C-alpha cells in the first residue's frame, strides 16, 4: 500500500488592529504566527517499483510534511464604504513566510481586490 502519516501539535497567535479613516475608509491589519511541532510520522511506499526521480520527490515531500514548521503571515486591508447599505470595495495585500526544521522554506505574496455587500 501507499501511506504517509504525520501528526503535529499546533499553537497559533493572532492579532488584529483596525481603524476608521474619515467617513468612508477603514484600515485593518492582521498578524498570525503558527507553530507546528511534529509528533509522529510514518511512510509506506513501494520504493522498489518507483523511478528514482519519484523516490526523491516522495522523500522530499515526506521530509517537508513531517518537519516542525513556523508560519508568519501579515495582511493589510483597506475598505472604501460606497453607501449606507454597507456595500464597500476593498484591496488587501498579504505576505507570509514558512520556515521548517527540514530546511525547506516557502514565501507567499497575495493581492486581492473585491467588493462586500
């Protein structure tokens, strides 16, 4: 069979700060810190029947999934109130970083435009 299992303990800290700017604008910032501690992990794959490239990819993926991880995320959002019915337009920008004990890291950037109603 093909099985990959990991168990982690999680801890998360979040903070949000918001303010109104004038009659129509509001600004919100958010910060999240998440820590995942690996507890147990196991992998059962038929390595003998796999090409070497796939074996290496499976080992890398497993190392990443079972690793201790720290996620840092920052987001800023600006809302423009269109009318008294609380419809608004917004722009949101965010960025984050993932650090792992397996020395594998990721960077995330995002930009969102939208409307609320």
